[in-house]
C-alpha cells in the first residue's frame, strides 16, 4: 500500500518506485496500482477539438470501408480461383497453373 500511495503522490514513475523498493517483476507495481489505487493512475486524458473528433470518425469510417473492400476482393479472388479450377477440371486440363500462365500470355 505504501508503494501505491507513493505512486498516487505522482513524484516518481512506476520504474523508479520499483527500483527503489527492489521489486523484481516489471509489471508488479502496475498491477498493484490497478488493484489498490483510487483508479486515476496511468490514465491519459486527451483533449480534442471538434474538427479532430470528426476527422477521427471519418478515418474510422474509411478504415471500415477499406476493410470491407479488402474482404470483398479476397472473396472475389477465392471465387475466381474456384471457378478456374472447376473449368479446368471440366475441360480436362490437369495443369491449372500452366493454363493460367498461357491465358496471361506468360
């Protein structure tokens, strides 16, 4: 509890307090702080302007749209590969990779 009280005083960071008391575990003091402190240790408060908030929300929407587009592209590729394999099988083509190379002109 003395360690946590000292942390709450805010004079030394986790690392220095850990060394001061000879505590071996690198995350032990942080665990104690989470468990026994008032709850405000290690929290970061970020102040944002309205335009920063809307910019962040726009970036989140863009990321979701890009993730969806990537998933769709993966699905399209999987369908194309399956279709090519099925067409080659029905046409009696054994070497699908060779067929693709010939179709691409390589």
